């Protein structure tokens, strides 16, 4: 038996001696099903237009760039402008139905997972969190996690109606989703601004562990 397995086996034996295994497991299952919410601060209880306004303010405070679009159909035009500004010829996009259904005429776009050679990546966010300006991206065939980390510039589409007031609301949405197999996605990435670190001499460095630039395309919830 490996050292790792031996340690976990000892932990299990100790737990079994203190708590009946059947009771312990059923108790854990009950806590997961009930998922009681924690105390939500006032800033995490915004409603209506104030919710989107707070998201934009917090995202920009974290050095993300937010572009407000009237409709999802405007995404290709904005992406085209981003490519021109970056001096790039193409973008690697998540194979998400919302993106594939758009008219990309005149835009060099390829679908698939992110690669080291990709300069700009395009994803669709599951949700946003108003209180911190955070994007939530769940892994899956339509949303490769590598697009969140490998491209130098990350462009993320977020519909305003998917902005939640707080983290707890997003977790509730994830738990309630009905999918094939496990309910929860394998990976849920919470992204607040571009990648950064100040570990070296307390000097802020962008792009240390992922994209050095984050652009959010925020779609007005009132238009198709």
C-alpha cells in the first residue's frame, strides 16, 4: 500500500470509530441537498439595473475591459475590431452554439480548445457575479477550460440576464442544472480581471498565470 493510501485508510478508520459511516454519509448527502445559504452582505443583494452597473464597475476596477453590446448578433463586429487592434488575423473560439450560430463573415475564427499558439480566445460565460465583477465559466464540450488560460487575450461573452448578485446564487444555479451524468461540471472557473501576481518584489505583473488582457462583451438582456 502506498503512503497516500495508508494515510487515507487511517483517516477513514478513525472517522468510522467516532461516527457511524452510514449516518455520516447520509448526513453529508443531506447537507448537499439542502445547501443552506450563508449570510449575504448588502452589496450582494442588488437588483435590476443596479446589478449590471455594479458588475461593470467591479470588473473594470479589476482591470477588465467591458464593452456593452445591444444584441448577441453584434459580437462578430466587436470581435473584428478587437482583432484589428491586436494586429491578429484570427480568434480561437469555444464551440458554443451561441457563437456558432452567429454570422462571422470577414472574421477569421476557428473553434476548439485553447492552444499555446492562440493569441486571442473567445468564450461564453455561464454567469457573472455583481458584487466582485467575476465571470463564471463551467467546463464542458462547449466551453474548453484551456481557452480561459492559454490565449494572451481572453474575450468573454456574458448576457446581462445571467449576472447574479452573489456567489451563492450562481452555486444554486449550478446545483439546479440537469445534465447528462453528474450535475456539477468538472471544473468551474471564477475569473476576476486578467491574470496577475505581485509575488516578485510586490510588483504587479499581468499575464503571470493566464491572459494579460480580459475583455467582456456584455449583451443587453432586452434585445435578441
